[in-house]
């Protein structure tokens, strides 16, 4: 693919953490002891906007980092 070898595992880890706030099982466990029981959809909808903001922020950081110092992502 012509990508630095460390980029894909890094993006995989970041993607897993970005998806955590909108994962149904996380919302279910998170609301199980609160007043939001049976309102997992509301919690996920609330988190969705923040998740997209965080995703955009991390994409900008990754692109900027790759453009400024691409040699860091190579195995030597």
C-alpha cells in the first residue's frame, strides 16, 4: 500500500479507542447502575458528536505528524 509499516497498527489502536464511547456494550454497562437504564440510545447519541469531534482532531494530528516527520513511522 505504500504506507509506513507502523501506521496501520497505530490507526487500529486509535480507532478502537475512538469507537469505545459509542459502543452499545459500553453504554449498556455504563448506564446499568444509573438513572439512564434503558436509555442507552440517548447516551450513545449524546456521545456521537463528541466522538466525531475527537476523530477529526486525531486525524488532523496524524496527518500533520506524517507531513512534518514521516521518518518516525518507519522501522529502522
